[in-house]
C-alpha cells in the first residue's frame, strides 16, 4: 500500500512519518500525475489559502475530484478539511467540495489560541485522543451522510463521508497512530 501526502505546504513531513510508523509506504505528492501511483491521499494542515492557490496553479482540483470519485480514500486535516468542505464560512466557494459540511476558518481563535485538548473518538470502539488544534476550523454543520467520529466541546472534529475522512485537528502531531491506522483501514477496504 502506498499513501500519497500532498507536499505543497504544511505538515506533510509529519504525516509521512506517521504513515511509515503504521507500516505503510508514503510518497510526497507534488504533481497531479503522481496521484495515479497511490492508493490513498492525505491533504495536510497548513495555510489553506496558500495550499488552495498551489492546488490551482499545479492543476490538482480535477485530479483530486477524480481520485475521490474513483472510490480512493482521502484524509484531510485542518486546512485539508477546509479545502474539502462544501461550504466555508457560509459561502459555497469551496475548492474541492467533497464533503457535506459547513466549516468556519480559525473559529477557535488565532495562533495564540491554539491548544492541545482531549477529544472523544468513536470508531470501532470509543477512546480519548490527545488532539493538537492549531488555528483550527470548526465544523458548524454535517450533512445527513456524514458520520461524526469525534467531538470536542459538542462540535464535530473528526468526520467521515464514505471514502473521505476529515479532521479539524492535527493527529500527525500527537504521536498516537490510531487515527492514521483507521485511515489505512479505509484505504484497504476501498
């Protein structure tokens, strides 16, 4: 199994390390044609406006859409969640528009308001996960086909819609592999 990690900007190295620690191969993705060589894709956290501009400049949007529509699994964290949301800050101007969620940028506050907190996760079993929130977005609404897998202060922070997994926090910074293991399970069953 080979997992692609979008490597245009943001926390891609940390995701590569986490995927490798889970026993899978990880490839840094810098060009759209590299998507043909991977079984799953991670769109990391970073600066969503910068990543968005680079995705457009390199011609990624249609290729990522094809990747998702082919049934392959995508995991978006923080900025990746923003890019894949249907609506951002109440507007239908999402770049990728892959998940039926409304998301608000930096809704927990500015950089100084970033935090580490315990979140409740329910997948095959329930557990507490030590989450790192950095200028994190907030999911304000989830559509009927979106499963909420994790919450913090009564807000969804980890959701799944079919072959797409979304996290508003940075699981790659926690040292805990359970969410990446879940993503790899999704990739295997796709």
